[in-house]
């Protein structure tokens, strides 16, 4: 057995085993890194280099957008502006089949445009809307499925902290990766709405035929939209417009978005000290966790490269004579399989040190590959039995909603996500057209 094979088994196999037995992600990779640095980088000298690399990995300027994007969503939720947005959307959508489920998807799409956290979106919509929908006679699968599905779409539509993390770890342009998720994210949102309407039309028992609701006409119907929804969406316009126009870097766009969110909250007089403190605490907790994980991921990739495992695996795969399409399809299948068992950050940390050298050696469009990677991670949020959003929904849903309901609820949305992944695979322009317009 050659040295690089031993290193690959030790680093990749060891980290995967520790993740499967339940060790926290950051501790898993730091533990494996210490062993790898001692064995492959010269004992104490290797550990000293590991410490220097770890510090350098978390002080990179490219990571600055992560806490700023997270802050945008935290302010939105803790100030109560999110509830106002739901009310504004609910007044506009009248009697359509599965009305409240459609409202949840549209509201979730709006939150995706101003929030960097999939869990926060799912938890908020689930706690607010699922009890109301069940009380009005919605079937539990129709009440929970759309909310989990649109929460996962949060990963595709900027701003997204995980997209910034993927770009930072992979070396893919963060700006183009953020923009590349817009079209697939919107396509999924529209598909979810169409599915809900068609499903309720074919099986009316899933939702009440007529929902008792106040009738608003004229300005009263449109006032919340112009008063809350449109100003909130303007933040998305500022962030994506500056990115697409090439007028600002991702960090500058994130700062603009966070500043605009705070100004909006102050304008509505909802930015209380208590709300700001909760938003800052939430931002610090999530950002600290992400940065701690980056610390382990960066040094993990360096040790794999130094030991020869990365180069050996790349040569092994590229030397098989497979077509580029077969290699990419194989990588996507690996990601979908991993998504069943491990979280999204672990997926990145295990695969990127191997996948990105292959992408570079075969001349694969990195933005196209990155968007498909994001879709696979979005799928992982919904895949039973360990999908993170499934667990989130179980935590906020009423007791009468069982795990069986939740598992059945996500099946059609997983299928639609798989169809989107296939579409992007065969039609790369879905992912690359909009980033190609960046100045």
C-alpha cells in the first residue's frame, strides 16, 4: 500500500468515522488534523505549522460576509419585521388552492433574499404558520412540506452564509457563486407553488375548500405590501444589484445589506435594545461556529495535499478514462449519498479537498460545479432520516405532527430538487448565465 493511500484512509476515513459516531464537526477535523500534522508534516514542526495555518484561515478577509449575512436575518426575525412581511403577502394572495401553503412558499422566498440562515427561516415559518394551518384543516404533510422545502431554498438565493463558506473553501468566485444560485432558487420556488396548487386541486381534502379570512380591498389590501414587503425586498435589490453590476465586492455588499436592514428596522421603530442584543448574540454564535469549522477545514485540505493523498486520488480518478460528465455525475452522487448521513459543512470538508483539484484538472466550469454542489447540499437538508430541516420542523411543530408526516411531506420537494439538479447538469446556462453578466 502506497503512502498516499494510507494517508487518504487515515484522514478521510478517520474524519468520516468520527462524524458518523457523533463527534462535533469542528472537533472531528481538528483531531484528525493534529494526527495528520504530526505524521506527515514533521512532528512538532508540523504542529507549529498547523497552528499558523489555523490562524491564517480564520483571518481571511473573504470570510467577512458570513457574520454580516447572518446579522441581516437575525435582525429581521428578532425585530418582528418577518411577521409583517407574512401579513403583507397573505393579504395579496386570495383564494387559491392551498392558499396558506402558497403564502408560506412566497414568504419563505422573500426571507431567502434577506436572510443567510436556512434553520432560522424554517423555524420561524414553522412556529408561526403550521399551527394556524392545522387549525384551519390543512393536512400535516401540506402544512409542513412547503415550509421545509422553501427553507432549504434559502441556501441558493443570496445572501447565503453557506454559499460564502463554499466559495471560500473551494476557491470559486464568491460573487459568481452567490449570483449563480438566484435562477435555480427562483425556479424551485415557482415549482413548489405550482405543485401545491395542482396537488390540492387533484386531492381537495388536503386543504379547506374555502378559508375564512378578512376581505381587504383597495389600499388596505396593498398597504402592507408597499409598507413592509417592498422595502424589505429592496435590501435584496441592493445586495444582488451591487454584486451583479460589479460595483462592490461580496464583503461590501454584505455590509450594505446589514446596514440597510438596521436602517429599515430603525425606520419602523422596532430596533429595540433587546432585539439588537438577541440579533448580535445569535450572529456571534452562528459565526463563531462557522469560523471554528473553517479553521479545521483549511488545515485538513493542506495536510491532505502535503501527504500526497489529494494528488494521488486525483490521478487515480482522472486516469480511469471516464468522460468529464461521468466524473461530475459521480461527484454529485457522492454528495447526495453523504447528505443522507452528515451535515452540509461536513460534506464540504470531506469532499472539497478531493473534488476541487479534479475540477481544475478537467477544466470544469467552477461556477457550474459550485451551483450543483449547493443544490446537493440543499437536498441534504431535506433527506430523511437526518435532514437538518426535518429535525428543525419536528422541534417547532405541534405534537400531532409526527416524523412520519414530516418524512412524507418532503418527498415531492426532494424529487423536484433532483429534477433541478439534472436540469442544471444538462443545461449549465441555468447556473452560469446570470453570473456571466457580472461586470
